[in-house]
C-alpha cells in the first residue's frame, strides 16, 4: 500500500463544473511529485482536496494507511505553502512559525528550539522578530516554507509557491526546495504550471489536463515518451512540432514531404511529432525548407519555417551560419518521431 | 517655489477652519472662569478669569435636578457607563455577527445581512414605544441595562466589519486551518488582532453616539439617579458661568476617548494601508 493513495477522486463544484475527474494516483513515502498542467486544469483543486480545504465529491484519499476524506484539515498533519505565502500579517516571523506548534500543545522550550533550528536552516534567523510586511518577497517565501517545515508534517503541499518571485530568485528557491526536500525526505507534492519547474523538481511528474491525469512518470519518461498529444505539446521548450499528416503503409505525408516511418501503419488523421532539437540539419538532408525567422538565444538558435502551411521550429547550435530567408536541408529520423492518432489524441 | 505658495495657502485655509471651530469653545471656556456677575455686566470674555476652581467645583458637586437628587459628577458617571456599555456591546455584537455572516456557511447570509442593514432605516426614535414596552416588561426601567441594551447592536458597525472580513484573503483562514486552529481560535487569534484599528474606530463612533443619547434616557428613567449629561444640559438652570462650565466639562469624556484611541482610530478609518 502506498503512502498517499488517491482512488477515483472526482470534484464537482456546486455550479456543476467538473474540476477533477476520476483521478487515481499512488505516491510513495519520501517522493517528490509535481502536478503540472495549464491553469484551470484542476491541479490545485486536487492538491487542496489532499489538504482538506475542498470537499471530495467522490472517491477516497488515504494517507499512511488511513482514509482521510472526512478528517479535518487541522488533523491531517499536512503542511502547505501557498502561492501568496498567506503569512499571518499581525504576527512576527517567530510567531508565524510557532503558531501551528502552539496549537498542538508543544512546550514553549521545544517550540523555541524547533523554530530556531528551522530558521537557521533557511537562513532567516536574523528576521525572527520582524513582521511579514517588513520582509522581501524571497524572505516571505522562506518564512512560508519555515512554517511548513517546523511542523514536521507527513506531507508538504506546495501550491505554485514560486510564481510571485522574479526569475533569478525563482531559480535559486527551486534549487533550495529540491535540496531541502532531499535532506528531509518528506513526501512532497508541488503544483505548478511551469514545465521547467516540473522537470527540474519532480522525482515523478503528473501531467493533468481538464481534470484528467494525462500521464504519470519520471521527467525523462514524460519527455522522451509522451503518452498523449497534450503531454507532447505541453512538456518541452520550445514546444514539440506536431504535423497533421496521413499515414499510408508506414509513410507519413506532410504536404509534399514523405517520411518513411519504417512500419506498416495506416492512419487517416494522425499527428507526427518531433522535438525541435531532433530535426537533423545537414547539407545532405533529404528535405529543403526556407528559414522564415531566426531567433538567436546565445548558444542556440531557433529557426521557424513551414512545410506546406504547417509551421515548425528547429533548435540548433548558433555556430551554424544561417539567416532568415536562407534555405536549409534537414532530415526527420523515424526513430525520433512521436506518432499520435488525432481522433483519440493517444500515442500509437 | 510654487510648492511653498500652495503649502502656505493650504495652511492658511486650515488655520481659518481651526479658528472657526476652536474660538467659540475657547470663549465659552474663558467665560466659564469668570463670575456670573462679571459676565452679566461685561459680556462674553476672551481671557481667563480667576474663578476656575470655584465655578467648576460648585457645578460638579451641586445637587440639581427637579428634586435636587443628582450632582453633575453623577451625571458624568452615568453617561460614561452608558456610552462605554453601548460602545463595548456594539463592538462585540457586530464583530461576532460579521464573523458569522462571512465565515460560516449560513444559508441566505446576504439576505440576513441586508435585513440587519435595513434596520439603519429604523432609528431608535421610531421604535421607541415597542422598545420601551419590552424594557419595562423586563423590569429594566431605571437601570443601566435598560439604558444600554436597546442601542447595543449596530448595523453600520456590522457592515464595517463584514466588509473588512471580506477583504481578508481566504488563504489566511486556510493556512490557519492547516496550522490546527478552530473557529473560536481563528476569531481570537486572527480576526480580533487584525481588526484592532477598526475596533477602535467603531468604539469611538459608538461611544460618542451613546454619549449623545437624549430621548432614550429621558424616556427610560424616572429616577433622577439615572440622568445623563445630555439630559443635564437641558435642565441646567444655574447661573451663566455654571452653565458654561457644565458645557465645557460635558465635552471632556469623548475628547479623552479620542485622544487615547486617536492613532488606531485614524488607521481604522483609512483601513487600506
């Protein structure tokens, strides 16, 4: 039995909106799982149901062997870091961190020790007497984490905690969260809409769309073998190219280009996906295209072009000399393509 | 330079306003320190006289009223008890009503709130007969409870607190829930400290409102022992300087309250800091 088990979880709001649909998921002790998906996909709702902040319409959640559907959030022993931190504005940093412990009837001395230890760990021990309004965004973030850590809960829940930080701080905090989670080994669930965060943080990623889990797997599995067209498009930056095509006897027809897939499939309406960096550009490539636009990113560059009326992009080293308006030759290898059936959206 | 000019003009206008408000009070105060005879012969005074202690102590301790049963000091005490009672109870009831309306899944909470709000349209003067009947059936005529209870729930204060609670982000409640708080603790540990400034503002408003009550205490009391300052103002038949002294003293309690709570009061009115 897993540490946290979700069984056929469904959430329907009173206005009839189905936020989460028949979701099942097992999370092991100590794992770092990331829920990722576009905004409004139900990932936060799922997290809030685990926290107990939303009722569960249908299904069962069990934590550490106990069903927690009807257990009050205060007794679930989970800690959450909110998007806007939700620090207590009238309490000092110390009291913000100590409040949960006080409610659990822990002795003053022990609270002191715990808060001081965690404050040192997060390097906020100089700020303990300050009020949240006197802290910078990054410091608030640390206090919010401290408040969660100090309680030593069964699970950490992170609800897009990095989205209010600037890019530099975000990268720094991301590394720190990863480091802390490793160090403490507490099961964590992190919700984000940012696929980079998901890829870098998670031991496993759960891709959610429209209230349905599209795929669960390690970052590598999800990137290299997306199960659905949605996952293929959502994970990876720049986005995977998807060409609408017709496959006859293992040959994909994209406009006037034919790609041999080395199989004997026949699909009327398919999507052929290939990552921008998997398109092989060379002088003796089979296919020719015109570069419409070249985006220079330092070490890499991205070329935007078209096959027929379908746009695509390729990523290649910026050492290659190629400008907008130039023609280039490329190959698409059958081992690197991902095929999806457009009628089901599934991988074939 | 233009900044300097506009600042001068601003101060000039403010000074005029200040003078308009302060000068009459000053004249009353200055006149109250002279003997009545002196004022009757020489008119209102702008400078202090030397009868301050004599006049004020006479007014405070003189037995007055129709039956000479009450002193001004007792009236101040009565008014203070009444105003403090009204202010305290209003704050408590409206804090709790707003808490219930905003944070609990009360069916028809909005309608209930508007019903409460509509009572603003029914001032005490309009419901004075039923209120009196209820109080007299409860045997509360000639008691402080009778003076305080019918005006100890304030729709406008409920409205203020409700709006304020609605502006508190839900995440705060959720974070507190996960930290193991219950609804009573959330009220005490969060809502009360967070609305501290608002409480001060409402307390001052309700104190002054209670202090200024005239008709209700007039109807609720038959014994002179329960007369309030405002009732006393109406029935001061002493000499002119005595009356001035009484007027000046009647202003002191609200002023003291405001001085003590001023900082919180101003923050409370301009809550969106």
